[in-house]
C-alpha cells in the first residue's frame, strides 16, 4: 500500500447545468483509493460528478498520504499549483471549493490553513462521511472548515449504500482501519487511530452490491487487515478467514485479495484458507521491514526474523504457488552493517516476487524520530541500492518463470498500445495482450510468452471465457 502516484478516481462525466464538477487527486495506498471513491459517492447527492481535470472542477479534493519522506512539503507544493487553478476560475466568475483530505490533513490540519489560507476544507480520513455538511458550512462561512477529530460514530455507517462500482472488474473494499501496533517509524496510529473492524454483514452487503455490478475481484483493505475482528451476523466475532470463506462461497466473488498484513496476525485459520479457497489469490503482501532481530525489536515489530521464516514456510506448505511481497526499510536508527547483512540474508533465503523498499525517514511524533544513532544518508543510499538490486533480480526471475504458462487474467482496462488490453495475473503481475474491449472486466486465459521490465506479454488462448 505504498504507491505515491496521483491519479483521478473516475472518468469524466458529461456536464449539465445541474451538475457540479468534482476532481479528486489521490496519493498513497489502496485505502486512499477506496476513500476517494467513497468521497465521490458521498458528494453525488449534492450534484457532484467526476471530471477529468481540476480546471473543470467546482470542487477539488487532494487526498493525501503521510507515509513517504517530505509528504507535507509535497502537499504544499501541489496546493500552490491548485491555488493558481482556483484563481483562474475565480477570474472567470467560477467558484471552487478546495479540500485537503487524508493523513497529511489529519497530521497537519492547522498548519495547512496557516500556510495555505485559500484551502476551504481540511478533513481527516475518519470524517469524510461529513463532507456534505462541510461543503455547506464552507459555503456559509467566511473561514475554512477543519474536521480532524476521531468521531465516536463509525464513518461507514453514514456512507451511501448505493456505491458506484469502479470499471474494470476489480474493486477495493475497506474492512478494517487503524493500527494498535505502534511501530517506531510509523504515523498510522496517529493519523488513522486505533484498530476497528466493520461488521461482517456490512462488508458482505457491499461485496454483494459489487458482485451484482459485475465486479470479479475484491481486494479487502486495512492497515492491519488480517487483524480483522468484525461482529458477525450470528453475534460471534469473525476473523478474516471466515469473512473470506463467506465472500467466496456465498457471495460468489471469483477473486479475493487482502492487504496490508502483519506477521503477528497471520492466524492458523487464515493459513488454512489459503490452502482451501481457490478464490483466495496466491499472492500475499506480508511486510517484514528488516531481517535483523535487533532492528525488529527497535522497530517494535513484535516478531523475529526466524518467526517470519517459519510463518512463510507454513504459508508455502499450505499454498505451494504462493508468491510473496514485502516492505523493507533500510537505515533505521542504529542499523549496523551486520544488521543490514541479516536483511540481505533473509531476502536471499525467502525470495520475493515483488517488494517495496525505502530509506528510513523521520516522522515527527514517532519514537524513532528522536532516537540516537541516525544512519548517514550516504550509507542509507548505498544499502538501498544494494537491496533493490537483489529484489529486482528476484522479481525478474519470478516473472521469467511464468513464461510458457497459461494463466487466467482479469482484464481491467485498455493497454498503452492501440488494440491492447491489460490485466492482472493471479500473482498480481501486469499482463498485456492484443484483444477486444469486450474482455475488460472478465477473466480469460493467456499464454504468457514474454517478460518486460514491469509486465508480462502474451496471447489470448482460444478459450477466452471466464476462468
């Protein structure tokens, strides 16, 4: 859950006199993508419809992420660009509501209004269900509206029931939020709050709606998604494994994924679900962060490197074709050459199909920010380059092993080239083939013939039906 590329959440809608344009720019994890889609749903009753550019929007929302280095400064840089858009529209007599949402808004709310007073609304990730009220308040008041508290009510209870399914046959569905782990480097407990899980009945109802709209694949989201402990319709507490079984067997979801997981919450029944449920895709993002027990303890991860190795062995025994992804942080305060060597040894022993890797960067208010023994930047740079080189070799080897196989691919959209469609393999590899747009949103088998830097290429088989 770590991409930082901005993108719009929906395709442009035709403009009418009664329609107001909405443009949402999303940075960060898949949960932010889901939140942006739901903000669009919340604002739909007010007449807002998605438009393709901020210049055409009566309301612009910048949905932010606080994970990466200098996140706040990147937000202020983008706000400077959006200020010019707002001023240009004002010169044409067109009003624009500018809102900042997400984790940077939660962490930097008052600072945003101080440095960017042209912002109309600042809202944290737990309050976007109140957006219609905030828009009304912003229209009435002379000053800006700020909502960065953690409300008592569950925001999901106030979201519209008629969610609009995204195009392409794949959708995100948030089932859990917040984190109680308090890793030394992480701001999530401070920006998303304590762990909470949605009732299973609400998740199932949203999944049924998505399935009825043609969604073949659902990715269940949470900061610690495998810590899910929602109330079941039977009054019992359901874990992620039981929820996944119902989504597969009763709702009929063809593909189920979940992210992001914590090794401490990978329970026996979830490992068994990977063995028993073909709908549960053979790809798991399971962050380890470091291969050094000393660094893992300093990070407050709550597990050792060998416990992670044992867990991976159990998962692969349950599902031999399981591909793993992970997160790695190099240069955590106090990390020595020996600690880094332990991480490299773990990577070599386990093997990853893909991974996200970063240099440690300080987050104000986190325990590691005030720790001594900060690692010099040049050392962090060198370690990151060495680590990423090994991870690239592993990813390339995993993709090369797919060549010659016939795999089911869910096609989610058009490719970059004319006549090309793009989709996802069960192992979350991007796959591009020549094919008709009619296959978008469907699963069809592909004979994989080529690997590229970040994707696979192949040809459709004769049996281009749902697999």
